């Protein structure tokens, strides 16, 4: 079983400019993914993503890596607090946006699981957790971006 990369393709009935804003702007990210998002949409911006739960929640470090409106947004996350995000200590998420008809093809990719140096059991559990998480959140991205596109 490959435990190094999660990839998905999604179609959104909204223009790439709208989808880019939805995947990159913290105000939108809070609507489909995290409970809070604190960062600026500029390369090198460091911040955090917060997920609430019954135990109070989890805060994940977040660093913007690439911003190319309206075609590409990527970030590193899950690195230890106080460390700069880099290959080996974080996961890399990339949204590539391709115009397709009246909408946008979203190519989603999360990498870096093997490079973290985790034991096989930790890598497998984290990978599966992220697979289930993205399977839940990416359809919410599509719904939110479509709704924003309709309002525009």
C-alpha cells in the first residue's frame, strides 16, 4: 500500500479565480476545512489552522509555500511548533487549479508522509487519518466554492 501521497481530482462549477480564493483565503478556509485559520496569503506567511473537538481541539502549524493566483496554492503543515516548515518535518498540500469548461478542475495533492521519519504504524495511522479527513473536507470545498460562484 502506497502511504506517501494522497491525490484527488475534483470539479467545481466556479471560475478558477473563485476557487483560488476559496482554497487560499483564511476566511473561506474556515467555511469548508478548519474551525479557524490564521495566516496571510503570501509566500512565507506562518500561521496556524485550528480544529475544534470535544477535548478542546488541535492547533497545527501552517506555512504558505506557493501562491500563483488563480492556478496554484500550496502550504506546509503539521510541523512542530517553533520549527521552520521543511521537507522532512511537515506535509505539503498543493491545490492546482485548471480551467475546464465553465468551471475548474482542482488537482489536490498531499505529500511528505514517508519523509517524516515516523514508524510504519504512525505513518499508516496518520496517512489513513488524512485520507478520511480529505474525503470529508474536499466535498465541502466543492460545495462552498460552488455557492460562492453562484453569489458572484
